[in-house]
C-alpha cells in the first residue's frame, strides 16, 4: 500500500476515494474553466448559435455511440490486458472508419440538399463527423486508462483539453465566428484530451493486436453492439443528445436556452459522475470476479453522490433563475435559469443513478437494459412533447424532468436489487438527511411560489442544504450513514 493510500485510509476512506478525488480535482479545474468560459461565451454568441452548436454536438455524440459498437465498455471487463489492448485497438479502428464514412455522407448531403440540411442541422454539418471521432476516441481512452487506474493522467488530460476548447471558442467569438467556432472548439478539446491520455500513458507490454485477433474479440463481446448500443443510443436521443429534438419541437432559440442550462448544470455533474463511474466500473468488475458482496460499495457510493447532488441541484432549484439572470448580457439567460430549475430534480437523481447503473453492465444484464431503455426513451420524448399540446415549452421541460426522476429512481432500485439490496433499504440508512433536505427544499419553493422573499429564503435554505451535506460526509468518513 502506498503512503497516499495509507493517508486516505487514516482519513476514513480508501483508495477508491483517492482515485475519485484525482478525477474530481481534474473535473473541478475543467469545470471552473467551463463556467468562466460559458459566462464569456454567453456574451459573444446568441441563443440561436448555441442551439446550432448543441445540435451538432448532440448528433456527433449519438454517432459516436454507434461507430464503436460500444466495445469500449468491455475494456474494463476484459479478463486479460492483452484482450483489453485488442479491444482498445478495435474501438480506435471502428471510430476512424466510421467517422470517415460519416464525413463522406456529410459532404454528399451538403452537395445534394445543402439548404435543407443547413435548416435541419445548422451550418456545422461538416463538423459532426469530427465531433463523432473526437468523442469516440476520448471515451475509449478514458475507459482504457481507467482499467489501469491512471486516474491522475485522465484528470490532467481533461484539464488540457478543456483549456484548448475554451480558448478556441472564445477566440472564435472575438473574431465574429458563428456556431461552427463553438463546435470546432469542442472537437479540438476532445481530441486534445484523448491525445494527452495516449501520450502520457506507459507503453503497454505485449504484441500489437492483429486484425484477426480484433475479429475474435469482436465476436466474443458481440453482445455489446447487439444489446448495449441501442440502450445507449436511446438514452442519448432522449437525454444527453436531446438538443435536436428540442430544436424540432420548440425552435433553435429555445434549444439554445435549454442547451445552455443543461450544459452548465450537466457539465459539473457529468464530470464528477464520470469520475465516479470511471472508478466504480473496474472496481465493481473486480469485486464480482472475486465473488465478494457488492452492496456495501454501492450503498456508500449512492450515499456520497446523494449528498453532493442535493446540495448543488437543490441550490439551482431555489435560486437558479436569479443566478442565470446575472450572466451577461443582463437578462439574456434568465429563461435558461428557469429551465435549469425545472431540470434540476431530474439531474439530481440522475447524478446518483448514472454511475450506479454501470453495475448492470458488470453483471451483463444487457437485454434488460435494452427493454428498459426503449420504454425510457418513449416516456421522456412523450413528456417533452407535452408542451406542444398545452402550456408551452416550459411545461414540456417540467414533464420531461418529472419523467426523468421516475426513470432514474427505477434504475437505482434495479441496480441495488442486482446487488441483493434495494432502494428503500438504502434510503432508510440516510432517512434523516433525506427528510431534512426535503423540508428545506419545500420551504424555499413555497417562498418562491408565494413570492415571500424568495431569494433570501432560497439562499438560507441553500446554506442549510450545504451544512447537511457537509455533516453527511463527515458521518460517512467515520462509518456512519451507509
């Protein structure tokens, strides 16, 4: 055991906490850059330009799921390092071939139906294949480095990529660039992070995987493209990549507001959530291979994530509109704050469910994931469409968020059930925290709906949530809570 691990153990946590912290510190640095950049970019670009940017990156993200066949999810699960190297090489090959094919399709579509394509996708169609390639190899490298627990490397590469992204986007805005400058910055950021991980990793021992060996591995792990690609794609269409749907339902400007709010909220949660998932997936795979009980690790992870999500997203629910209204130019993004407050309950629960759901992949329950994902996507999109029928776009967002809460609670319950536990059993262990947090949130929301000093009451309640979260972490450190 290293000195650092011994130090973490004396604090009451283990090596997993150190690994998550390595990733989280990198995520925090990246997020600080992104938050500052979003404030600057909000003054340089319009909601419509943000809408086009989020549409392009969402489409690229969806294609990134398809081109690798989700073989990257098998990298931490491979029995040997040779197999892991072969899977990494397979994913990089698939990403290169698939992105090249998409670039050819984009060029053909521009020539044949340029005006129609630009209306549907925006001016950055040619960048979508590059987004696909950047996101695909970034994900492959993050999972590869996670297998070997090179979490400090992942964190450093993430900061470097984020810095490259924001400098490109800000520079493009200062030069009068359009949404394409935002998209190009994102592409360069993903590529920069992936290159940093590849350059900084140790040379792996063993022979370079042959095409024959890659074909064998593709057959061995064929359940991932057959069963795991579709749940990920459906989740992308209805969640992380929903921007094109929002644009189709409510227009490009509202898609920009929705995307801006989602990006600011989801960026910190996604970065920390990815940090936890990046540690949890290989760790749970190891626990399963050794035949040990998975429930305690899942309980502890869910509890820690609940403390963080309640503090952060609770504050957004209480004072989100006022916080976004302060962003320059004054008032432009207040409606994005309203969207953020409506999305916060879903993102809070998703913050917990997303890392835990990787345990279903460890248990290889891919068929069940496929069925649930079909139902999930249909429910989310139907809820989002409510605004078309009654009440407008904000009603659609509220229903979309409510559907997300229900789905994420089901995923938490199912995942804990796979480990021989359950949602109620885990919740009972932190019932005091949940009850106190619910009381503070209720008080703040009542003040808002009755217009009784909503900002002052909201701030007081947010401070109370922060105190509860800090107390919960201290108890967790000393073995309490879960």
